[in-house]
């Protein structure tokens, strides 16, 4: 594999926000514009120094991590398989409260 996908500590230090990093990848890798899996692969290698071999990545790229998370959320909305970590519970409650605060109520 080309060195272009390897961790770049100077770039990682320069681009600290996820938004800036994703934009950099999208500007520099056309393939990442068409496939979130490629985007995630490049992000992990280039900015997080997670060196998953591309061969292994190819084996798992068909798996939708978003779908897995969505199904877990659906179960938990039904009250099943709730998180066991108090930290996770509190974090999710804060996030939900913040999200609800952004919703404009519409009278029907």
C-alpha cells in the first residue's frame, strides 16, 4: 500500500477538528467522496494512526456500522438491552436533552 495512507503526525496536529480532517480527505481523495467506508478507512489511518491493513478492511467494508448502531438504538428505545455504564446513560441523557432543546414545536 502506498505511504499516502499512513499516519501523518504533522497533519494530524494541524487539523484537530473532525470537520477539518474530513474536508481534507474529501479534497484529496476522490474515492472518499463516493464511499463512507473509504472515508473512514483513510481517516483512521491518516489521523488516528490505526493501521488496519487494507486487505482486512476490504473484508469488513460491506458491514454498515450505522445500521448496527441504529438497530441497537431501536432496541433501547423499546427498553431492551439498556446500557450498563452510568457514564453512558448520563451522556446519552445530556445529548437527548440538548437535541430536544433544538426542536421547534409546531402546533397542529
